[in-house]
């Protein structure tokens, strides 16, 4: 991402080390995947031992933290999309 004088601080903090839109998409999708992992699935599948072994989270704290972070990354990516701040690779 190219920092311009009109880039807000919240966008710069979210994407300062991400240089391409593809990298930002990886960040958003991995955050979304981790957000889904943070749902305490063990409470919903009581009889499945593998669910309790694979999904170790037992409360909603991580989920509650990951939702706003994922939204922050997505909104930052959208801001850069609309304001043309991605690095372009010349061929």
C-alpha cells in the first residue's frame, strides 16, 4: 500500500506492511477463517470428541475480538480500493 497524505491513520495501521491487494485479501480471508474457528463449536456438538479436540475455544471472547478486527481489515482494504493506494507492479 502506498501511503499518501490523505491516508487515514486507521488504514495505515491496518495495512502498513501489506503492499498489494492480493495480500490484503489474504489478510481479510485468513481473519475471517480464524473468526469462524473462534466460535465455541464444542458447545454445539456435545457428543463429538473430535470437535472438542480440534476446537479448543470454550467461550466467545476471541470471537468478539476477531469480528471487529476482520471488519477493520476489510474496511481498510475498501478504503485503499476506492482511493487507489495499491502498489502496481510494472511488467
